[in-house]
C-alpha cells in the first residue's frame, strides 16, 4: 500500500541434495581466477621435455646395416681410411713443395742446362709419390694405434692422441737411433696434443 520502494526479491538457494541424490552443479569458473593461473602470480612454469612429446620412430636396423656399422667402427677400416687420406694429402703437399722449389728438374751433373717441362713434371710426380707414401704410412700407423689405445683404455679423450703420437713418432724415429726415437716420440706427442686441443 502506498508508493513505497519495492522490497528486493531474494533468490532461493538451491536445496541441499538429499543423500543418494544427484550432485549440485559446480559453481561457474571465474575469469579472473583463470587469468591468475595462466598469466598471474599463480602461474607454474612448465619444463620443456622433448621426450614427453615422443621421439621420431625409427625402424629396427637390419643385419646388413649392423654389419656395415661394425666394419666402419673397426680399427682396420679407420687405418685404411687414414692411409688413403694421408696418401692424397701427402701427394698434394709433395707436388706443392716441388712447385715452389727452384731446383726441380735440374741435373746435378750439368747444372747450367735448362730442364724441360717433361723433366720438371717428372720430378714433381716423383716427389709427390714419395710424400704420399710417407704420409700414408704415418696416417695408417697413427690411426691404428689410436684405435687400439682407445679400445684398451675404454675412453675417448686427449690422452689417446698423445699416446698414439708418441708410439708412432717413436717407431719412426727408432730407425735412426734411440735419441731420434725419443725426439720423435716427444715431437709427435706434442703435435698430436695440439691438434686434438684445436679440434676439440
């Protein structure tokens, strides 16, 4: 009665569920609470773990592939590869040194005679073959020794190169005597350590 303000109408609370009855619906998720968990203070950093996503499936290796891997990891294959690489590198180095040598092609018995192009090329080829053989022998010895030392020690570190260099240099130097063998051992070991340090 009269022009008074209408009373607010209160929404009835949902009746509690009876024992054994259906559960009441969960309250709606607030947007501000969701932001706190996504970008706010309650956000948890997620560690990046590639293994959780699964790796690329690889088919099982066949017997031929396993055999090829065993051959490529063998000391004989490594020594042969080093021998071929040393032969090529030594040949190139020999030809290069012969190309810058002013005495190539000259006859010691007649030093005033000008050598022909054929004689110069012949001397360059001979020097290249000589360097190639020496480099091939040294490369094969060093690679085979390093593989054996690594297999014996069961480790792959700089000590393998130093020990292999000492054995290779000593074996080459001992042909000229004990002193030359000791100098060759120390020189090859130091050179191997420097190369290994530079490559690693």
